[in-house]
C-alpha cells in the first residue's frame, strides 16, 4: 500500500513562503491520471483501515493499491 500525501490542493496564495507545498487541482488531476495509466488503484482511508484491521482485504486485491491524503 502506497500513500501519497498533499499539504494543500489549491493555487498557492500570493506571499506564500512555501509555494511547493501547494498543488493546483489541475496538477492533481494530471498526476492521478498518470498513476492510473501506470495501473495504480485508489482507495479511501476507510478501505485502508479495513484492510489492516479485518479479514476484508479488498485494498490488497489490487496489484498497485494507492491512497491520496491531504492536510
């Protein structure tokens, strides 16, 4: 299971000191499309928790499970 975390999904505001912590929604869409073309599947945090706390292993059934989080 791979987890990709984003700090901010939005255009960096003027004066932002750490503009690299922002990803525009259009950039995120391109990144997700690219990962899907590579065969990655996406799940939610609830799916991840179920995969590791119960015998329900739906997330692990994918050859390339992937999750995206943001703060």
